[in-house]
């Protein structure tokens, strides 16, 4: 593993990275290829049913690994209404199940269906590929600057991303193992980094080198029913959850988008920042090209370690209205997957893609209605 690289230190090898990070989103590099438009479905709540209180009997499994063969790799989007139903966990431990109906509406979003190809290169290592391409984010200018300021810690050991003034997206496996909520979800909290200069120190105290964390309690957690199928049926397709904070925060947040094909991402790259377990107390940023994509997953070789699960995966997506590239969250980092194609195993780090249906579901969780989702 190579030595840590720290943003904030001027070094010739970092100049290109700094330019990439600080390049305004309004800079137009090129317009994307022609995109078709997809109708955004509407989620209509059908019934809300009370459930028994959670036992919080599971243990958080941060190193999440799944296996997939050709049939799951090539499958189409799951539109089963039972899987799009969702469970809500409240701060007092009570739960409800909300069933939904799906309706088409007239809202159109630019969308380009990913091309499903045969994965290319065989990889024998997991999570970190070759030279470590991660960068520690340090210094007030970076920690409090967008987009790094949208990354938050989850008290179960994961990462999350701010997607509204009161909502955080993370991975479902950070709060639920497919059978029951993890022990730490009983008093779930979200942590906001406070840089050293903001912390302040008393006379005679050694200066604080690492940022402190301000913790905020979670009021409500929502998990798709597609995830809650039992451990034997868990797949990465529904590995996302939304946390609602007790009160709004004041930091910038990142908006959501339906994940386009990698051909319609600036540079065909994805980016995410998380709290990798091998670098305690540090926010770690990485970026890499998309290697492959299925309908539900983004396959890539961005270096990551446990703790980065739940990071918001974003790309620069072309905004037709603003006529510029905008950073948008298009997925959630889940873990890694062994993919068996033609009898050969390949290993990828994997993010859940936001399909139109998943986008509609998450947007409904955030706004509570379809009108605001249509205008998001």
C-alpha cells in the first residue's frame, strides 16, 4: 500500500487531482450523447400496517460480499410491488410496513439504458486494486467544502450522504441484515465532521489534529422490502436505506438523479468519499472509471475498505435545463461482488444504481409526495 496522500499539500502529482476536484460544475466540457427519456413512475401508498417491535438482534456486517452469475447479471429491473413496499423504523423501536401501488405519470427524465456487456478483466484482489488510489481529505477548506461536506458518518460504522436538509442515504446492510435490524440501529446516529480549527483548544492543550464528530439522532429509518427477504435472499439490488434526522442540518446536500449509462457521465467516472476502516478518523476520497454496469449495479475498481459502505456514489450528469454538468448522487456504494461469467470468477467493487423506480421510491421518502419528485 502506498503512503497516504493528503489533499491540502501542494505536490506536483496532486495538481491534476486538485484541478479535477475544484473544477466548477458549471464548466461545460462537452454535451453527452443523445439521451432518451423515461417516464418516472409514481409511488402511491396503499396501506400502512403495524409490525411487531424490532429485536435489534443482528450484528452489523461492514464487509459485505455477494455472488452473482449470468442470470442475475443480465436480469431486468425488478418491478414487483412487494419489493418496492418499504418498512419504517421509528426511534422508539416501533415499525410499520407500507404497501404501494405504481402508476405511470407524464414526468420525463433524461435516461440512457446501460449496455450490458461481458465483464472484461479478471481480478484476483478485493477492494483495493494495485496501488492505493485513495486520498485523505484534510484541512478546513476541503472538509467543509462541497462535495466533501456531504459525507457523514453512520454510528454503526458506515458512511452516508446528505440528500436533503434532513435526510441521509446509506446502505441497507448498515442498519439491517435482511432479517432484523442491527443492534446499533436502536439508537442510530449520524455524525458530522468538525474540522480542528472549528473545534478550538484550551490553553495548554495539544492542538487537535483530526476532526471531531458532532452526532445527531435519527428519527426515522426506511428500508425497501426488497432488502428484507431473509439473509439467504439478500442481493445488492436493494442495498439502500434513508435516514431522517431529528432536526435539519445547515450543510449543503447533493441532489439525486436516475443513473445514466456511463457514456453519459463526464469522463465516464464515478466518485465517492467515505470513512474507510483502515484510516480511522479520516474522510477518504476516490474516483475511477466505470468498468461495467447492469440494470441494478455499477461495477468498478474504486479502491475501498469496510466503512465506506453507504457512501454516495456521484458523477457529473448533464443537466438539460441548466446546460451544464452537475454533480448528482446516482448510487450507493455497497461492497464487492464475485461475478461468475463463462465459468470464470471476477471481483468488482459494486454500487447500487438508481433506476427510475428506485429514484421514485427514494424521492417519495424524502418529499412525501410525487409533486416535488416531479420537480426535483
